[in-house]
């Protein structure tokens, strides 16, 4: 039986950089999840359609899945493909959407944000191409949340989502599938598994930290079972509703145990970590950290060594705050380089149009046209494939890369939980003075240009304004300022810093030292302390 429930709009259901994210109790409050999901169905249509559903297993994932299924049935969906236990990594969900030619999917995740009864939850809609809904769609969903009056729900018992196979929910087909199998099969088509297997057989050692999040089962199956990495290579491999209290954000701060191991005595050859929903990756060599911007550039320069990319790349896209290291590779390869706003949704058109093959963000996101999300394990496997072919260490590969292309020293400084009004005032003041900045000299640097990044999508012509303030210094250094669109508490200021050194001298400095004048100049220009009271960042990556 279908019931129609009267409701009223709930303020603040505006999707951010990647879906709607709120504190879990907010999502669990009466009508909250239901209003948003009904708004999605009202905008994208539901009757007769097939969707994919899964999430990263965080607290409330299981309950939310049952609610979404009951609503899909009530709205007339024909079929929903669900990962067993309502688990799917974000890239695996993207793959299932594409593989089964469905009408899209709903992913339950707040990604790299902590999970648990008092932490974060999130929901986002992905399109039939497997990618996050573009701004026009998320805007329409948001508008719908502001006018919603009712939602629909069938009355039924919970489905047993632990049982793989076909189920019926009030006439709607629910196919519960193994969350790993199709994804692992896709990886086998892209990478030289026999070569990686012989590398492991030859004694190559790896540490993979799944941070008690969704990639555990994927990493155990692919790295240990299929590629022969030693048992126990994957740690924190069981997904937990609160991520075991970890902050599943793979960076040197939150994946500290991995960093300690990789910089310690008897470090393995290669280390990696991934985030809550499995779309991010951090890569570490023995005694050397690989910045995500460098990782994108190295992967682009070496992708042809993997079977899935042996024909070469069509183009490389990066988000604006990501360093220009990948642009230098694109120039050397004679292929297109694209600069997009932050967030994977901006890569979708370039990938669909065949303009870009590889994409990346400085925030530990790398991916390709195999799906329409960034993909943590994919990046880790591409690194392994390159290591297996080149038979060099991560450190050697990085050093040769910098020797050839020069080095883009890079760092991101995050200032978290700033009162929103103060962060907004700082950005407004900065935007006010942009026009007056060119020509200003400070800290031995001269401002060459300053603007607020605007993007015109080359495929559909859509325009996105105010995507981050850029201060460009003579000589190719820059500082970028933007406010996070994924947080759930106050505002987070992201300060992105970059300096290019062509070499051969000066390629082996500590990034924070190499960037010191730019850091000081950025603080002075934006008046970070005056506006926010902060003198030092909370997280440095
Ligand atoms: C952050 C990152 C951005 C990434 C987004 C989603 O967004 O900076 O590059 O695409 O998270 O990643 P923001 O607006 O907070 O800077 V995930 O792994 O949380 O889906
Ligand atoms: Co993520």
C-alpha cells in the first residue's frame, strides 16, 4: 500500500560540492531524508526507471537505504540495483550505473567526513552517465525542496539486503548484487594484473589503509586475493558505521599511522589509503609522500604503461586549485589540458565528450573515463601497474619526473570551523580588492593578476561563477582562496599554494619552506588573522 505523507519544506537542503551533507541527526529528523529524496525523484523522474543504490556503510546507511527503496517503489520505479548490505563505493556505484545502463543512482555518503550518530551523513544523485548531477540539476532539486508538500512511501517490511538476488518490493524489482565483483572485473580490464602479481610474488611489499571505510572489501579482494599481496596488506579493512572513530580522509594528518609506517624503519615499498566512500586516494613511497597534484602528473605521464591506456590519453583535466604539473605533461604529450572548478561534477562533460581521459584534484582525487567519479583504488592500481613496469621506486619515479618537467611545489592549508560570517567577510573583502592587487609587491613577489575564477563549460556552454579567488604572482607562483562546500560546521577556508621551479637546481626542498614567501604573502593579502583570528592552519596537505 502506498501512503502519501504531507510535509513542508525544510530550509538548507542545498547540495554542495558533492551532494547534500549534514550532521546525521539532521538527516534522521522527521521528513528530512524523505523531503530530499522526493525532490530528487520529482526532478529526475522515477516512474518506470531503474536506479542504483548504495553507500559507504556509515551510521544510518542501512536505515536510509530502506527508506529510499520504499520511496522509489511508491514513486513507481521499475527496478533498483543495490549493493549487498546497501554497500557500494562511490566509483563502484558509478560503474554499476553505466554497466547496467540505468537512469542514475543514489549514493549515501558524506565521503571524507567522519561518520557516526553525531557526525556526518550525505545523499547525492548521480546521472545516467554515472557522474554527479551537474549544477543545473542540483539547483532544480534544491528549488524543489523549497516547495515540496508531500512525499510517497510504500508500507512494507525491511528488505533483507544481506541476501544477494532478486527481491520484490510492492511490485518493484530489487536486485541485491555483490558490491565488489563488477568493479574488480573492470579493474582487470584496465591494468596488467599478471605484471602486478609477479611484482608482489617477487617480494614487493605494500600497506593499504582502508580507514575502516568502504574500500576494505574491494582492496582485500583485488590486492590480496587477485594480485597476491600478502595477507594483512590491507589494514582497517572492515567498514564500520563510525569508521572506528577514524576520520576517513586520506591525507598525512588523518592517515598518520600509514605515514609513520612509510617513513619508519623497514617501510614497505608502497603505501596507500582511501576515504569514506572510496573515491579518494593517498599514495606514499618508502620515505616519500606523493602530493596529489604530482600524482596526477605522474599518472598522466605514465598511463600508457597500463593496458587500458596504451592508446594514449585524449586530454587531462584538473580542478583550478590543483597544481599545473599535469598541464606540463599535457603540453609534452601534445594533448588538451582543461582547468575546471572544484568538484568532480565538472569533469563529466569533458569525459563524455572524449576530450579528457584523466582527471584529478589536489584533494586526493584522481580518475579516468572508466567511470564518472574519482576512483581511489583505480589510482592505486595504476601506480602499481607503473611500478611493475618501470621497476623503480616511487622516489626514483618522482625525481625523474621533476628532472624532466620541473617541480610544482604545492600545499593546501585548511582553516576549519571558522564562524561563517567571518569567513564570508574575509572573502568579500578579498574580492573587493582584487582589481587593485596587480603590481603590488610583497615578500619579494609581485602580483601579476588577480581574479575570481569563472568557468565556461566547453561542451555545453554553462557558466559557473565565483569558483575561487586566484592571486597570480610573476614567475608562475600563486595563492588561491576558496571556502569549502562539503563541510557541515561553520566555514572552512582553503588556501592553496603553488610555486614552480624549473630545475635542475632546487628540486629537493621541503614544500613548506619552498612556499614560505607565498604563504606569508597570502596571509597579508587576505588578512586571514584580522578577519578570522587564525594564524596557522588546522590541516596541511
Ligand atoms: C572537497 C574537495 C574537492 C572534492 C570534494 C568532494 O570539496 O576540495 O576537491 O571534489 O571535497 O570530495 P570542498 O568544497 O570541501 O573543497 V569527496 O571525496 O568528499 O566526495
Ligand atoms: Co570521497
